[in-house]
């Protein structure tokens, strides 16, 4: 079993907080999975390919990127979607710290 779930390398589906999902219907989005890293992101080529392909083909998709440190972590959610009639990437960071409380993701639009 890998970091991504199945032995085939298919990313596991993330549990996305409601504050991040907002009014999105995630059934309309392809799940690009979870990517993790301490000083670099594993499988960054696959992450880039997913984002680039979905953006250039105007297909909805989302990924979660988790940066883990010794006493802090940031969960980043990227949504490839139309924004104000143009295709773009909505980005949301949720920082966690051993010293400070985490804040909800600010509204992206």
C-alpha cells in the first residue's frame, strides 16, 4: 500500500472541509488525489500533468497538496474551474500549527 492508497498508484480521495468546498458540486470535478511532501512534493510530474491537462482541456478537477513540517502543516486545495467565465485555478491554503490555531479558508471569489 502506497502513500496514495491503492497499489496501482491511484490517489486516494481527500475529505475536503465544507469551508473549502463552498457551493461546489464535487461530483462535477475529477479527483486528482492527494500529494504530500516535506521538502518536496512526491510525484510532482503527475500533479503538473493533472493541472495542465484539466486547465487546457477546460475540465473541472481538484487536488490536495499537503506540506508537512516538524511543527506545522499546510493543506492546499486547487480547483481547476471556470472563474468569472474564464478557466482558472482557485487556490485555498489551510495552515495548521502547533502554536497557532488554524484559520478557515478565506472566500476565493
